[in-house]
């Protein structure tokens, strides 16, 4: 069953069909709390790093829409940023290295009042 669930984990409907009880985070509240915390710390821009495999997941797609909506409501600029997939040839280290190198570029572009989040 564990093997089956690992393969279904990206599709909430399929996963729900295979279980009796399931729990997940409150995505609207997560987006609100994280964006509010960023704004309270002075962020004017919120950069959201992800990659196509994660964007294809229903839960991540919903989360992105929620972050966009909440950011707009709070007056924080929302920026999508694409990072390498940690399962690609570059691996986890390559994905992490990209973000470490990209954050200073984003700060230079958007200013020091920028918050960051990554689905990695």
C-alpha cells in the first residue's frame, strides 16, 4: 500500500479514493499567514519558487492561485520563479545551488524588501 500511495500522492482525488481518512494543511490559511508574516517583516515582493512537476500537482496549482490572491489583497507584489526540479539531472544540490545563486539576483531586481518561498 505504501508504494501505491507514493505514486498517487500528486493526485488528491486518487489518493482520497485509496484511504479512509486523510489530512492536509489549510492552504488558504497557509497562504494568508505566510504572506502576512512576510508583509509584517517589511516585504513588498513575494517570490514563489517552484518547477513544472510541482505546478502540475493540483494542490500546488491551487496554492499558487491563493498566494497570488492574498498577495494582491495585501498589496504585496507576487512573483513566480522557476527553479530546477530536484529530480532532474542537476539533482537536489543543483536545485538548491540555483536558488542560492538566484536569490541575490531577485533582491537586486526587486529590492531588499523581498520574501522567498520554495516548494522544494
